[in-house]
C-alpha cells in the first residue's frame, strides 16, 4: 500500500491562530513518515493559504513572504492545490500533490466552525474530525446548549442576546437578568474559544463591562450561571457511529477561572490525569459525554468539558478540534487510556476515511419517472 498524502492545515483566521500553530507542531512531528506523506498548508491570519515546507516556520515567525497564493478547486476528483508564486512581474503556477485527506488543526472561527469542512465536502476529500453540522454546533455556545438541554442533558442556566437586543440598551433588562441568574455570571461571546472575550462578573458593574467586551467579539453573546465552587473535568471522545470515551481529566486553573492566561501563558495551571473521581462518577461522565457528542452531531473526535459542583455535573462545552500539543488534555487522556499520540492520529485518519467511504455509498441522485423540470418555464 502506498503512502497516504495528508494535507495538514494550520494557523487560520482566528483568535486561536497561535494555539493552532502549537498544535500543528506536535501533529507534524508525530505523523508516521512510513505511512504518510505530509503537505503542510498554513493559513495566515488574514486568510492566505501557503502550501510550502516552511509554512509553519514562517507563520510562527510572522515572516510569510507575500508572493504565495493558493487556489483550491471546489470540484470532486481534483484534490491538487494550485500554488501560485509571484516574483516581480512573473507569475508561476504549480500543483501540489493530490491530497488524499485533510487534517484541519485549526481552532475557532473558519476552522472549527464548519466553514472549511464545507470546502472539503465540496472537494469530496476525506477530512479529520466533525463534519459541517457538528462543527457549527460545536462552535456556537447558544445553539449547542439549547440542543443539549432539549436532549435532557444537564447544562447551566443561560440567557442569550444578539447585538440588536443588547441588554445595556433595554431599560430594566439588567435587573431582569439579575432575577434569572445570580452572581457570579459568566459573559461570553457565543462563537469563540480559548476564553477570549470571557468575563466572570461578580457584580452589576462587571456584568456591564463584560457585556460590552463580549459584543466586541461577536454579534451574539451568552450569559451563564456561574458555578461555584467548581471542578473542571474534561474527557476525550473518539469515533463516528459508535464513539468511545477516555478516562476523564481535571483542570486546576492557576487563576480565578481558566482564562486565556491560565491556559497558555502562566505555567501554573495543572492537569490531573486521570481526574481523582470515584468509578461511578467516571462512568456517568463517560455516558454523558458520549450522549452530548452524539446530540451535537460530532464525528471523529471531540473533547467534552464538564463543570462539577459536589455531585452535580453540567456539560459545559464541546470542542470539535481540541488543543493537540503533546501535553494537551485530548491526546494526554487517550495516552492514559492506552492510546499513544501517533496511534491516535492513525485512528483519526482511519475514521475520516471510513466516513468518506460510507458517504460515497449513498445515492446522490433521484431518477424521476417524468421529465417535469424540462416543462418548467418560470
Ligand atoms: N458557568 C460557568 N461556571 C463556572 N465557571 C465557568 C462557567 N463558564 C465558564 N467558566 C470558566 O471559564 C472557562 C472558559 O469558558 P468556556 O465556556 O470553556 O469557554 P472557551 O470556549 O473559551 O473555552 C472555563 O474553563 C471555566 O474556567
Ligand atoms: Mg473551554
């Protein structure tokens, strides 16, 4: 069997661009060169695609030469990328190798939200992780929580507002919020990750500034009942139709909550792997995680995060492309459950191929008995 050509996509138009570069570094290192031929595909912060051996290095150092462009064909049977290079007045073109599979290692907008997954669907190339729907659901905290609640899964009380309904501009609305939720209240943009734009509001003043901040990042925000005291439990799920869950892990943030600094900048946050929990709680978390994964339409992989107070468990969020460095929770939990990093990558790639094959078997056309559409004139 020949090697599989894997297009690893990283960077991206997202507040989590840098996180993606770190995840991609680990994945590029761990992909087995005996099995895979890697085509690195970097996406700059302004959305330019760079297909080049040095793409990761350039993005990290912020030295991407602006002479590269890349064209992607939205048609099945053509999975080569057209690399365009401009040198002075000269423009040259060449094709990348045909991509057998895409591995998006992108966090946040335009990577984890279904947009790039839609492009891969059009190209009809297999790709790792959730499809368009699962990705979009995973990205929108309001839609996600609404679905989970409807399916009977435990989620915290929450309210949501669009920019048009901004509670700062509606008389009495802040008081109304205070009758439905009590402090601390978490204020978040609906569609971001890595804790960007999130405020833990302890009082009315902080609620107001939190709402203002969240609206700088998104046109829709969510206000959540803060859980206190809280334990943060995370668990890794892997699979398509019959997903399985790893052992859970626990986060001990270095700060008041697990904000951007606590996640990436400080060294003080701790991961406990596995989480010190009784066996029956572990089982309950695994069951809830798998149900949440299925309700949200996930495939391939996701990390499901929980908030825990005493015995109460709440599904907090689903990340369809979780952090993926060697020391990130998602791969670490699998390692602790007997699946090392490289084999996890093999399995994700295998799941992507299987989903694609299963889709291929579906009918995509319907032969009508009549030629009704030819007679349609308006
Ligand atoms: N309702 C809540 N109660 C207590 N802590 C919360 C709540 N919501 C968020 N947090 C804290 O904020 C962090 C980030 O929130 P989260 O919803 O996970 O956003 P992100 O998608 O940016 O990771 C969590 O890891 C947790 O520390
Ligand atoms: Mg989170």
